[in-house]
């Protein structure tokens, strides 16, 4: 990792593993990432690509990590998603809410990597993802 990763607290082994994987294989949208990701055991796939805290706490977790711009973006989009879901049948609204939470959980790790390692302080929490 480069000098941009220095902060007041050292990264946990879990974050170091994630950051090293992103350093070696690039963004989740890159072919190198996809090929290397397929080779990982299931537990390490979850470690690299999914964040349980972000699943349950969404924008609050982003704010705790210091990604306030992305947190505000997620908060705003969450409000829009909730309003849209309110006008849908309950089952559809619940499905939309679950899908939204999963999307945030899938973007948190790479967003944090971009912020800490690459110095990317953009408002886009979905940068570098698979679409």
C-alpha cells in the first residue's frame, strides 16, 4: 500500500486483506478482479466483496468510516428509494429495500479502499463497481 493509507489508527487484518486484494487485482469491474475473485474460497469472497455493517447501518457506517460525501449520497438515495417503495405493494417495497441494502453492502469495501488508498473523496459510492 502507498503512503495515502497512513492514518491515526492502523488497519485491521481484514481491511488489510481487502486492500491488498484491490491493490493486486483492481476494481470489481476489471477482468483481473473477476478472474482472481473466482479463485477465492467462499469465506474470502465474502470478506472482499461484502460488508455486514454496511448492510445493516448503510449511510451511518459510511459516515463512521469518514466517507461523509458518500454517506450523504446514500442517505439521499435511500430517502428516494423509501418513498418509491412506499407506493409499491408491500412485498415489492420490501424487495426493493432489501436489494438497496445489499447494494450498499457490496459497495462499502471498495469505496473505503478508494477513499483510504487512492484518496478518492468523490460523492459516488458506486465507483468502480461491476456495472
